[in-house]
């Protein structure tokens, strides 16, 4: 056997002093990728066999050495490790480098430990690998720069900009790197885990800032998974994140849970009726699944509405905070702009205008204009107390809420300002009504229309148009039949060329008693013919 020792030698001399015949397989990688620094305390024992120098063969090899201040290029062109102090072990089939400390060149990242193992060095005809396992720590931005280096490119794939990242990260970087001259990402085995504390990534989550992030991320060449908490667009949230680099079956998938305050709903594009006060107020507990495919983002929301208030203007129906409610919605975004709410369902308990408990059940969809403003809300079905209808609503250019509806029954008593009077009968309209009702237009056809408290006094087969300004009902155009099946008409129409608020009133029916009873005027008249014509002052109705 032969014993060799090196007390101190520059690593740059290793290529010249390493005999070609001794451990030829790892020689190119070691001499090309371990440079600078010094080799110290080197001791090797080897046994040779062969009849001549030309046929010499190394049959056993053991040894150890230290390297100090070395430069290790573990995967070109990633930034190399510099100022490396390590203990190196040698055998015939492997070289093991136990890293004690190091830094990443040009980045604020240090290595507190790790290993680099070159295995299967005694086997011919195969590609040997460097198995790398490093414990790194440093600035989050520099950690992102490291994992964005070719051939990894992870930060770019995730849409993360290292320049806008703050905070710190610890990273366990595991790599299996073929000992080849040109290594592609598909040639690697990557197993990386990063722990981020107090991180900030501006614009990281669908254009919203991620702040105060405490995350654990795992990544390989196929996908990335992250779990933790942070503030997204100012909303504290817990979330799981899955990123698939191939884009199949999706690019990104988030599962998030958060309480969304009233003043933050706009970051999801929900800044229109009915997602704004007075329709929906207060915080909403949301569990959401967010999936991105080819630039189209779908969001499925399950919302606990117990902490929120819901108000239906005009019908004076209210769900106060503390009363159970639930909402489901499916949102579609193109890029970072809301395109549509393809489906929503709302179910909540509340109280109607007469103090009675009742429920709101609604399902439908929302379409938006190209600029992101409301196009229309399609109401596939709405049940509010006894009322049941379907239709749609939109916004006119002047802000008027335009509703078209039809259904078996609608109770419009709250809508026209009727309130319970002493003795259980309703008083006539005061003209005040619900002070949260915006300018409003309703066109509809209903099997039954309720204007009075009597269960048998519903109007039938009603065609209706109501127009309300900010202060009064401008138009009421209604025709149908009385409870006895007799036709009637009722018209409140602005006077052409008259003073503001001046309107004509007309009503006609051959069943006067039933009509005035259904209108809630009085209930002592039976039969007769009604033919009414008059004017209403600007202060009335």
C-alpha cells in the first residue's frame, strides 16, 4: 500500500498534482468544480495492482482532508458556494464533502451545514451523480434569486419578483446532479424545502401583496406546495398553495380561509350591487378555492354570513349580524379582472318589514361589462318571505336600479311604504318608505300581487311597472284582475309639461269593492264600479 499526506496545498494545484490513474472517474468534476482555497490535513492510503505503469489499477482507497476557503461550483450556472470550509472523505466508490460553513457568491445567503456526495465512482459505463444537501439561510429576496437561477427558474415560473421581496428564509436544498458538462432541469432531481418568516412579496397573489408571511414551501422539478399564513391584500388568511410547472391540470391552486372585511371586498372586484352596503355589510368568513388555468382564474367561495348584515332595500328585509347565513359563489377572472360570477347562492334568516321572521333564498349569476362594471344580475330564483320570483337587475347610466321579474307571488307592501297600523290593518303609503331604496324601476308579471294584509285580497295576473326617483314614486302602471277575476287598471303617470313631481292618478274596475280592499284603502265596500281620475301633488306618494 501507499500512504500520501498533504499538509497544505492550494486547491488550484489539484488538477496538476492528481495522477490520472488514481480515481479517474471523479477527477474531472472535483478538479474543475473545487477551486480556490486550500487543502489541509490530507491523508490517503491506497493499494495498487498491475504489472506496469500502463496497467496500474487502484484496488483500495481511503482518505480524508480538509478544505478551507474553497469555491464549489455544484451546479453551473447557479451561483457557486464560496468561503467553503469542509471535511472531505475519500473511498474507492465515493467522495463525501461535509460542509461546515459557506456562503453563496453574490447573495446574502450562508450555509450552516450540508453534504455533497459523489457516489458510484468505481462503476464504469454509467453517469455518476453529485448528491447535494445544503442548509441555507438568508434574505428572502436572495433566496428567490438563488432558486430562480438557471436551470431551476422557479421564481419566474411562480411569477415572483425577488426585487420586491422582504423577510428571511431558511432553505434545505436537495439536488441530484449528473456529472455532465451540460445539465438541464429535466436531468435533475430537486427536493427543496423553504421556511419563510415575516416575508413580504408585493403583487404575489393575483396582483395583491402578501405580507407577514410565515410559510413552509416544498418544491421539486414538477410542482411546488406551500402552506402557512399571511396577509393578502391586507386580509389575514391561512392558505395552501399548489403550483404545477407543466400547467396541467392547472397552473396554480390555492385553498384559503379568511375573514374579509367590508372595505376589502373590492380587491376581488366585488365593488358593485349586491356585494356592497347597504345590501351586504360587515365582515364575511370565506373559504375559497382559487384555480388558475391558462390566464383564466376561477374562484369557488363558501361564505359564512353569520357576522355580516344583509339588507334588501325596498322590501325592508334585514339580516342583522349574529343570525346564521351562508353564501356560495363561483367567480371567473380574466387576468386580474373579474369577468363574471357564474353562479351564486344565498340563504339567510332575517326579519321582514313587519317584524316577522322570514328567510332569504336566492340563486343566480352576475355578468360584467368589459370595464369591470356591472352588466346584470340574473336572478334564477328569489324567495323572500312569501314572495317568489325570478328575473334580472342592472344599473342604468344614471344609477337607477332596473329590475325585471316574474313569478307566482310578490309582496310589495314594504316596497310602496306600507307599515302596520294600530289594530293590525296597514296604513296607506306615507311616501317615505325605505330610506335606503335607491332610484328604482321594476317591471314584472306576477300571478299574484300582495298590497294588503288580507290573505284573500291578492290581485291576480298583474302586469306592473314601478318607477321611483330618490324622493317619490314617479310612475305606477298596473293592470290585472281583482280576487274575483274582474279586470282593473291603475295608473300614476307624470304630467307632461307639469311641475316637477306633479302626476295624474287614474283607476278603473267593475269590482270597486274588491279593488280598494286589495289596495288596502278600506274594506267596507262591496261591489260597485270604480272610475277614478285626479292629480297627485309633488309631496304625495
